[in-house]
């Protein structure tokens, strides 16, 4: 599969909250003054139309600093963390190793001189491809060759607020899909939900990875993500939701880049699967459901190891 080449398509963060919208009427008056500076306006009116927008901006910034929320309506620390994750996985030349078995790094563009075995999700920079082989550089600076089929720069971004799933190749947006979620789409997942506690049928937030592809899912096809993650395990242990043994099992699974335990009280089996309505409704138990046509499309790109950023 040929990678999508770069056009630097930006994907802005959510727009400012209505609480901080500028006074549009005042801005129009400022523009009118700039277009026709000789048009008579009262001194008070002129002063007001200039000062009001500036005052609005100043108040917005001050409130953001005071309550720890930036002008985008998100906690500042949370947005910085997510922006860092997005920047890392959308790097133009940053690829990763896909598949359950990982890949081998070779000295030359053949299989005669193997250098090392690389597990799934090993990050590396593509230096150029020729035929079936790509020259790459690892984070420690070592260079070599790997088969092109073992590399990917695909990642998935799940937007719970907009009920959308976006497929990227590096920084390039490939396609956007409508998605269905659970009944409580706005909150982060904390524990396993049930018929008696459907409020916890939530979609987790954070940076995850595809750990399994199920072509025979009861919901058409499914990409299983590695929830619970490390942060979820830390929180679960601190809050007494899971035991130390369960915590150790989750951490060990992530260290070995395999599927974590799914049967603890933190919940599990969070998937991007099919049988969605395509109308952005709320019916799942925390999974992300796509229309089967969209599931077929994303299935062609997503592999074991594909990063999934859920926010």
C-alpha cells in the first residue's frame, strides 16, 4: 500500500467556546472605521467599538490562566499533552513497525545481513524507499533497511465531541467518518459498565494502539485497541478498582506490546467496529461504531500497531 504523500493539511482544535466569542457587532464597527476613516462617529462610539473586542480578549486570557483552561475551552495541561501526542504521531517522516511479529532490520536491501529484530510499534524514520525496501533510521541513530510492507504511518483520531473518526497518513487527512458511541460520550472511561450501570459504557480517552484485527466480529469487523492503558492501570490501582496483580498484568502486557487483560473492573474490549448507523448516534457500550462501508475503508489501512488517539 502506497503511503499518502504530504500536503501539510492542518486539522484545527475545536473552536472557542461561545462564552468567549468576540462581540461581532463591535468588530464590524471597527472594520467600518478602517474602511472609511473620515465617516463621522461619535467619540464614545468609536472608543467603545475599539475597546470592547480588546477587552473581551483580555478577559478570556485572564480567565483561562485563572481556571487552567485555555481559550479553546480545554484544560491547558490536557491540551498540551494531546498536542504533543498528535505532533509525535503525525511527523512527516515518522513510521512504525506493524504486525504481530514485528520486522527485521537489515544492513542492506536484502535478507543476507540481519542487524536486529524490531517489535511491533517500533518508531523509525523513513529515509527513502526503492521497490520493496525502505532505508530507515531508528531513534538511537542506527540505520538499515526494512521491507516496505512492514512499515506504516497511518493513525486514527477519534473525536468524541463531534462524533467523528479521522484517518491520517502522517499529517495528511485521508478520510473522515461519522461514528456512533455509547450513551455517555462526553466522559472518560473509568470502570466497566453494565446493564445496571450503563453510565460507565464510555469510550476511553488517550493514546492507544490497535492490538488485534477481528474480521469475524459480531459487529462485522473490529479493530481492538489496547485499553486499559498504563495510565488507566495507575488510576485503577490508586482508587482500589484493581489489585496489584491485575496492575502488574496490564503493565506487563504493554511492556510486551500485546493485548492487556480485558476482564478487570476497569473494563475492556473497546473496539472500532462495524454495524454503525452512519448517523452519529449513541448506542454502543463504549466502542466506536462505523457504517460497514466506512469500516471496509479503514480496514484497508489500519494494522496491528496503528496508533489511535481518542479525545
